[in-house]
């Protein structure tokens, strides 16, 4: 594998074994153990990625698109190292910054300022680095005087903005973004996109997952299309997005994040990857 390759998947599959309750409880389990064991062995695992292989070169911005449940978030989780593949190998070189769950680890009784320190340290910065970047993080968040108020007084959108502001002031080699650019109003979203472009100019490798297909086309060098755990297309952004729309039966994709409402939604959360 070339030194220019930042991320590589080699025949990667991921399965989840979904357990269900035993009817009748523990007593029923003890009395009929052989039949229950046989039923567990025969149960089909849920495969969310199936024999996926690709390489992402250092400094590229690539996007993964597809219906809910296609395997996009699972792919990000594998790159981040928070989950392991069932088979195959995953290689990710460098410091990884996952913008997957903005504000994860925040403490609601602490102020926004204190949570910047807390979240920054959790994401791998030293306290000195956080203090050095504190003013920049607060300015980017646009929270102003509210930064010294307890987080419990913030709206969910304000918390997401604060989480995004902390994360983008890291110095990552690989940036993983899962719908994070949908936080805030239109002006803030545009600022987020500009920040992503600045990362690309600094040779940061970026992996983006979103239903906002016009943003996907705007910032991506390449696009990967996942469908039911299979990588079915990859290439130039416009071409892959067009193929995705053809599969959905959509004739136009002129709009942006608002188009996400037209995306077919799964019947239950358990179907999403």
C-alpha cells in the first residue's frame, strides 16, 4: 500500500448478532436449553457491510452516500476504530478527528467554556492547546456571552455548534464528518463548509457522510455509493450522485440539505447502519 494512501478497506465485512429475549424467561431457557441453543445457532446475523474494498489518498475529500441503513455510519465507525470489522482489514493512518456525535461527553451542569476544555481533552488536545485556542473556538461558535452559562440552558442546536467548533480546532490528519454540517442556520452552515475546504487545502483527508447531495458535490473529490452494505459505485461526484438519483427515481437534485426530506426513510431505527 502506497504511503500516499491514508485509508484502506480490504474485503471488509461487518456483522451484528441481534439477540432477542427468551420467551418464558430463565426457567424456560433451563428447561429447553438444547432447542434454544439450536435456534441461536441458526439465527442469521445482520450484515451491514459486505466485502467492501477501497482506498482513499491523503488529502482527498470523499463522501459516502446511500439510503439510511446502507452502511455509511458503520464505515465511519470502522475508520474511527470504535468498531472492528467481522472480516477483512481496515487501515487508517494519522490522527483521526471524528465529528460523529457532536457534543458527546459534554457535561450539562458545566458552562460552555468549561465544556470546551472537557471536550477538547477528550478529543486529544492538551489543556494548554485548548487554552491557546479558546478564543477562536468561542468566536467560531457564535455563542457570545452564553459561553459562560450552564450547558443545560442551551438548545440542541447550540450544543451541536459548540461541539463542532471544538472539533474543527483540532489538527487532524483524517477528519470524519457525519451530517455535522447541518448545525445552525444557513450562514453558520456556510462557515462550516468553508472550514472543511480549509482543511482540504491543508492536506487533511476528509470522509463525509450526508444526505445533502449538493454539498457532497461541492466539496468532494470522489463519491462512494453504498446500497445494503455493498459498495456499488465510486467515482466523480456528479456521476455517482446522478446514479444514486436514478436508483431513487429522482429526476432533479437542484436543492441542498432540505432535499433530505425526500430521502426514503427506514421503518425502524434498527434498520439503520
